[in-house]
C-alpha cells in the first residue's frame, strides 16, 4: 500500500486528468459564478424594462384618454346640435300651428264683431221705429 501512495505521488498529471478536473470542478464553479451574474443582470434589466414599459403604457394611456375625451366632446357637441335643431323645429311647428289658430280666431272675432255691429244698427233702427210708432198713436 505504501508503494501505491508513492506511485500516486510520482504519477504525472495528464491531459485527461486536467480535462476531468476542469469538467468536475472548474466548469461547475464558473457556471455558478456566471449564473449569479446573469441573474443579477437579468434582474436589473427586467426592472429597467418593466419601468420603460410602464412609462410607455402610461404615455399611450394618456394619448388614448385625450383622444377619447376629444371624440366624446365632439360627439356631445354634435348631439347637442341635433337636439337643439329638433327642439327648435318642434317649437317652430308648434308656433306655426298656434299662429294659424290665432289667425282663425282673429278672423272669427272680426266676423263676429261685424255681425254685432250690424245687429246694433238694426236694433237702433227698430228703436227709432218703435218711438215713431209710439208717437204716432
């Protein structure tokens, strides 16, 4: 057994031994270091990307909100104009009907007044006749 230990000490390091050592020890260590750095970098980039995306979404949301408000205001103005037009038209039609009725009533009143005037004339004529008849008796 002593000879074996001695043989191990005298044994030279070969490329195969270096390759195995590299695969078993160095590569996993380097992999852990690189993964740690990649994770940190990913976290930083993720946070920056998230902030940029949030800013862009905020800008987009504000633009959309402004456009929507403008469209809604335009639609409201258009709707208001339509309502005012409809109400004005209804009022004008109603006023036309009232004006027609007033004209008819005015004509009837004038005709009625003329009729009363004739009746007054006839009545005055009868009063004169009655007085003449009373005087003549």
